C-alpha cells in the first residue's frame, strides 16, 4: 500500500481515500486505484520482478494491498505460442494467454479474487462473497476457505452443474437466485449495503479490478518485455479488458516497456453483446440487453464497466466482434484440435471473435496477436458432449482392433538410410 495514493473516479477525477468505496459520490462513476508511479519507478525493475515467485504478486508494487494473504500460486499462467492454430487462421504470430490452468480454480477470476480477498481482510469485512455467473463463485469460495472467511456466493438458478459443484465443494453458502446475473448483482448490492459484507465484485470492486491488470503485466513480460500488436479479450462485466490496458500503460509509466500500445479488441457472444452493439453504433454507453447464449460466463446484459470497455477499444483503435453460439462451439473444437487446450464457451467466444477480426482484415497476417482464454472447458463439458465422436467399442483381440479401425491406423514413415 505504500505506493497507493487513493481512489480516483474514472469519470470526473474526484479523489477519495483508499477505503471500501467503489462509486463516486459526485457523479456515480466507478472508482479505481491510483499509484505514485514516480516512487514505483525508483524501486521496480525487470530483474527484481524476474527474481520473484511465479505468481501475480511478483508485481506487488502496483497492487493495492499491504501484504498478500492468498493467491500465492495464482497468475503467471502460460503464454502459449500457438503455431498450428496460427496456420489454421492464416496468420504468423499467435499466442494463447491460458488462464484455463490458473490456480486454484482454473479461471482468470483467481487473479481478481486473490486481491479482493486480501483486501476484504485488510478492511475488516465479516463475510466475503460475490455475485457470479460461475467462475467467480468458485474462486471466491476457494480463497475464502483458504483464509477461513465466512462466505456467501450468489448465482443464477440455471448455472451449469459443474460450476455449482466447483463452488459448493469449498462449503460456502451457495444461494441460487431465480433470475439472471443482473438480478443477482442487484440483490447482492442490497445485501452488501444492509449487512456490511464484502462482495468481491461490488463494494470491493475497485481493488478486485486491480488483479485483472496482472494479465497485461504478464503478457508483456512473457513476450520479452514488449507489446503485441493486438490483444483480444472477452467481455462480461467489463473488468478484464480495461485493466489489461491499464496494466500495459503502467508498465510504460514506470519504464519497464517501451513501444506502441496494442490495439485491444472486445469479444462477446451475439446473444449477449451490449458492448459490441455500442461500439458498432458509435455509442459511449452500452444499452442493457437480455442475455441468451451458451456462453453463460459472458451472459451479463448490463456490464458494470461496459463504458470503460467502449472507451478503451476506441482509444486503442481496437474493434469488436459478436459471434454466434455455433461459431463459439467450433472455436472450442479448433483450439482443442490444434493446440491441445480445452476452453469453456467464453474462450471459444474470444477465439471465434479473433477469427472474425482476421477475416475482416482488422488483424493482418504479419501482426502479432494474443488471445485471452479465461476459463477451463471441463467446467462446461456438457456443452460439448453432443459434438464429440463416441468411442469405438471393440472386443479384446488384436483382430477386433484391426477390423474396427484398421483403415485409420497411420502408415509408418519409411526410415532413411542409417
């Protein structure tokens, strides 16, 4: 916290102390954490960061906590050079930022919850909770269990069973609300106000969001302290995309990376695309929509930080794409087939949007692009079950094997001269 100067309204610039505030009392704009970048620059260096453990806390000078209390294995997920996928899409340099293997709950939410849970303890909240479309519920429950915090997670009633299990296994109070995510979020706001509980993505949102920018830090570091030409990010509530941008800007501010900031593009499913619609219509603020998509983790019709996404996309000369559910499913299959990565529909959305942007000429063949994969496919495996080829059932003999699959047995490549 020694480098935190306070909270600043993203709209009007009003300044606040770093307390549990999250909305500006002057204009109702969102608050974000501000830092003394000059002081950070004096102590933070590439060599110092590289000497630290492989977690999000390697960037602690630019995170809003006094002492990390959880998430010691969260973050610093692989940046995979995806050559076979790049060939399939017709470009030269493609990377997958793979948060589907994040610790402990296999989604990017482990970044934001590590910071929010630590902050909940610092600020003395008696209960830690969240409103969630699934991944956040699991991460909040896991981190609360590690810290011994009483925990309530609120979810839509029709959430995927695997995601309910992924939260319930840690034994929080799981509350299923008869409504969509926007209904859940509204209820949680009322509960936070009445009972004084700490909700990761509501009254702790200013701090929670800071965890998201570590994805931007890592992308630049893992590329050898440089920026890619493009980054494609999924958009749900709008936390991730603007904070990736903030992280990239902060690295330049403290002298760790030079060069032109990347163009940042927004990906949403067509059945829940308020941000994409706003960008295409030239609007400053997204109009709410009623979500209808298989990508339930992106099914937020009234994104809290939607206007920030719109602003960042415009500022970076980015673009946006809304993709159909069938395109999402095909992208999941393509990523698995070419790179051995199984993502949930949110990742399928991001890859399908990347494909659309390449086809539209927004991303050129010789430009580098990072695709942000934010969740693991095993949490939503039921979505893909009807699409997989059933196992070939045979008897126990070699003859039975050869009869069933003989035509598919690869022909050995002839060995060259010895």
